[in-house]
C-alpha cells in the first residue's frame, strides 16, 4: 500500500475480529499491515 493505515482501517479489523463473522478464527495472528511483511508493499 506504501502508506500508513488510517485509524478507521485498523478499527475495522478489530471490529471484524470481535464480530460473529470471525467466530471460527482461533489461535492465529491477523496482520493489518497493508502487505508490508509480504515484501510487496
């Protein structure tokens, strides 16, 4: 993405993780880094 995340973008990830839509997500790390760690950012 080549930019810093907006606070709202990080908040959306947190809200999704707290929602019922993520109820089957366990024992993992969700990175909201815009692809930084993939090397494509």
